[in-house]
C-alpha cells in the first residue's frame, strides 16, 4: 500500500498532463485542418459559410438516409458557385447513438441546381452486411448487365423502382404527395448512363444521395478527404452533375 501511494504521488501528474496534451493536440489539429480546407476552397472560389448556409446544410443532413441516427454537427463549411452551380463543401462530425461509439469524421459535398429534377435514390458501396440488411427489409438493388463491376461494387436503391418503403427521407412516408410526384420523374435506372457507371466504377467507395434539385456526395469512410484531394473531390461532384443532367 505504501508503495502504491508512493507511485501515485510520484507519477500521478502523468494522466492529467496526457489529457491536457490530447486536448491541445486535437485543437491544433482541427485548426490546421480548417486552414487546409479554406486554402483548397479558395482555389475553387468558395467562401466561409454563413449561419444560414450552415442551417441549410444541417436540414439536408437531417433528411438524409445515408447518415446514421444520432447527433451531427458541421465543422468547416465552405459555399460558392462552381461552374454555375451551388456547391457546399463541409467537414462533418457524426456521433452514432450510444455513448460508447466513436464520433465519425467525414467530408461531404452538396450540389444544388435548378437544372436537376432527380427522383430520390441512394448509392453506397456494397458489402456483406449492407446487402444482408437491405435484403432483410425488402430493398432491391438496381443492377446493370452492361456494368457487372459497378453492380458488384455498389448498392443502388430508388423509390421509383422499389415500392417497399425506400423513401429518401426518414421523416416522410411513401404514400406522401412528394413521393407520388416523384414517379413522374425519370427512373433512376435511366439516369445511370454508361458514362456515369464508368465514372463510378473508377471512383469506388463513394456514396451518393439525390432528390429533386440536389445531391450529397461523400466517401463512405470515417475519414475526411485529405486536403490535397479536395479539389479532385469537388471536380468529381461536378462531373457527376454533368452526367446526371444529360437525362
């Protein structure tokens, strides 16, 4: 007992120092990341988002099916026009339900333009767990005979081709007027032209969620897009837009 007390007296300061050091390291890491994002955004003519811009983004995330239930909050958020379309580039933190689950960090891109009129759909990387859960709840994967690699890599779901309740928003029912109206829009299968399928095959691991005049793009990981890849990430989103706009 005396030895334990002596050790605690001698080294008890280590734990508080480690905690403080971790907080300081996290702070400077976050500030460095924010500076890198702003620098990349400046090259794309993106500016710091206003409070109203962030509120719009938060509303989109609240309606999203690709983000787990739980709390979420934006970090660095940039907005602007790229090639004539409204773009939001954001680092986002997602905290799944349960206190023991680690907060996830991600980077997402939203694109909004009046030239789009998309039916609701979601695209995410395929996997044993995702496929099994989707089958259990009755979701059907849209596959393409012309692109077996794409069909292997991704799970594509759409309300117009799946009447099992695969709504875009967790807060709307399939019987709502919004979903009745969506049936007059182009079928999702028709939107995925060969060029878009080719592009997504060569950019595996991304997720895409679309509805109406906008879509959300992100990499399906718990890591932010590296600063030196942010420009390419935005360019990928703009390229996807150009291909979706061809229908």
